[in-house]
C-alpha cells in the first residue's frame, strides 16, 4: 500500500491530514500496521486531553507486541474514533481511511513532518 500524497507523516509512523478549521485527523501508517501485525486493542487519548508532538498519547496492542502511539502534533483531542476501539482490526484493514485514530485541534503549525516521498525513503518502503 502506498502512502497517500495528501498526508504528512512522522518518523514514528503516524500520519496527519491537512488542517480543516484548525482540526487535523491522525492515524498510523500502513507500514506501522503491517509491522505490528493484527491489532487487537487500541487505547486512544481522551477528548479534551492535550497532546504534545512526539509524546506518547495512547497504545496499540497486537498479536506480536505492544506499541506506544505518538502524537505527530501538539493540540487538544476533539474526537476519538470509537469504531477503532470497538473493532481494532480497522487499523490493519484501512489505516488511511476507517482506521483513523483521533482528531486534534492544532496548537500552531506542526513541525518536522515528512511528505509521502520522504516517509517512503525513511522506511525504505
């Protein structure tokens, strides 16, 4: 699966949509989902929680391992994807669509994110 060109990416394998009314959507990449294996549990940040770029804000558990979820930007969580909590397999089956994780009202412009091509070079994928 290729990395959508309209997204930006963190080196920790999260993606971020373009900002719409100050809000962006966050998820993990297909590369990360494949590396994790079958995701069986998702812990997301709570609505109203402030998250900071590069810091842990949740957890993903798979049949292979447990992985921290990092926020690619700083801001306030305005929505968590309950569908992913109810059906963690969405992270694997649709990481760039129904498998999104949370929405964040950004506090400033995110820095240090990669384009799709830069992320592909970073992962070697």
